[in-house]
């Protein structure tokens, strides 16, 4: 197993052990082990592709969506709605509200 993945996983587990309410805001308590396993799998895939071990925000959200009984595709509609409210300009991204 990759050392970077192990270091990342130790930090993730340590954070959620210190902040259990943050974990409960993301997933049901009975899915904690599955949550860590999925994070480890995605982190390993990231390193195999030559990317950093830490997951992106989207990767974490997708794992949480799956563990809460939905498919990431259902989350895609929300992303499309958010993207339609953004305008990319030479000054950066502007949110239209």
C-alpha cells in the first residue's frame, strides 16, 4: 500500500474521531467503516493515476451520496443548476444570484 495513502487515511480517521458530529453530518453512523474503505479505494486510484492521494471535494461528495443511498447522477442535476448560475469572465467566476 502506498505511504501517501496511509498518511492521508490516518489523518482522515483522526479528524473524524476528534469530530464525530462532522462524520454524522455526512453519513449514517453504521456506514463509518464503509466510508473509510471507499476513501482508501479512491485515494489509491488517485495515486495510481499519478495524482495526489487526498480526495477532491467532488470525490468525497460522491462517496457520501452513495452511502446515503443515492447515485452520484442524481447529484449531477444540482451541479448543472449551480453551473448555470456562474459566469466566467476575465476577472474570474461571477455567481449570478
